[in-house]
C-alpha cells in the first residue's frame, strides 16, 4: 500500500498528531533551515492564512506513522497564495476554477534527503500530488514557486506554463505557474524516481496506526 495519505477537514480528527508534526516540520524547513523570516511566529509551528477548512494535506508517513514529507492543495475558488497574495505573478488574472487547485508547502524531512541528488521520497510526494489531484478531479494545478522549479518539473514530463513575470523576494526569485495534471506526468515522475505503482494510500486510517496511537473513529 502507498504511504501518501490525504488529510482534509472531514478526517482531520484521526490525524491530529501527524498534522501537528506536519506544521512543526514546515517551521523547521521554511523558517529555521531556509530562513523565510516572513513566516516566523513566536511558536515553532508554521501555519498561514490558507491553512483553513479548505486545505487538503498530503502527508508522507514512514512505517511507524511519523511524518517525513508532505504538501498541500487548496481549491482556487477559495483564498489562496497566487490569487490573494501574488496575483501580479499571473498578470493580475490568476486562474480560478472548480477543477484548478493550488499546490504549496512541498517538503521532505531533512533526514530523508540525499546529498547531491533528489531523494526517492521527493518523487513519491510528487506522484502522490498527481494521484490525489486525479482522485479529486483536479485538471490543473497553480503554484507560486522558486524560479528553478518549472524546468525541474518539465524534466519529469510535466507541462508547466509560466503565468507572468518573475518577482524577486528577499529569499529567492519566484514565479507563478500553471501545471497540467496528466497520466503522462505521473508516469514520467514514476520512471524518473523508480517508483512502481500507486503511492496514495486508500482512504481511511490504517489499523496499525489506530492501535499504536489510539486514533479512534
């Protein structure tokens, strides 16, 4: 079975420990490691205005249920980063539609990275993103990302369109982009990272997690 789990408003009560760890990992990576001080808060948790009931989290878990990677999807008909903070990255007209979701907060825990090359876990999270998007009926994904990401994704077989001019931030140069969700992108990503089969876990809370962590219905 896959180890990428979809967590949303409907099942969040089953995943409170993992969600808290998810937010703490985001702080460790984005605030401490990458020094994005605009995200800093008095507590060691990174949450923003878009961590609402509309957010959909993709959590990568190890065999014990610990969070080791993740990402986030947000429907573009609700407030989101490109539409409400950086519309200039899409020339003032960020795409919004029921089948367009925004992708943000992609991360891999430090101990699961491999120096000098992209870790397989990164590929699993990317595959999970595409699999979850297909399951949710998402046709396209919008994203605010660092300027190197579009070419990196194109190398996997993803179709990526830059929506406007880049913007220099204190930490990096960012762009707005739209990505086509497709089986070709999924297969290309699986091939590049050596991922065989689906990584997305079937809906529900795994019994082993229920037993070991007391996560009830």
